């Protein structure tokens, strides 16, 4: 049996409040967050830049890539799932 452990995401659901909904790119196609609203999110690292980005669960985004910068959101809660 291999001793290598594969990375698995923690069993948590994160929530964040949108604090900045300005400056939507002109070529953006998809759902855009509204300031003051709380969304279920997942924080992932951008493979190219290494910077963390916010992915709003349930949002549709066609172009450009459907991730948002961290300065647009503030963490609200983290719920552990069992």
C-alpha cells in the first residue's frame, strides 16, 4: 500500500459577503455579485499567479474565467460538514 496521501479539500462550506461590486469588466458574461449579499464560496489558488481567488458557488460565468479577486469579498462564516 502506498504511503502517499492525496490532497483532499477540507469538509467545510465557506460563506463570504460581497463588499465591492464595482468595475465589472466590459467583456464579462455571467453572474455578477451584489454588494452586501452573502454567497457560498470556495477559495482556490490561481494556477498561474498563485493568488487566492473567490469562486461563488452556483454562479454562471462564460467569459472571462468565473473567479473574483479577494478584495471583492470578506469572509463571513465557515461551516464544518460531517
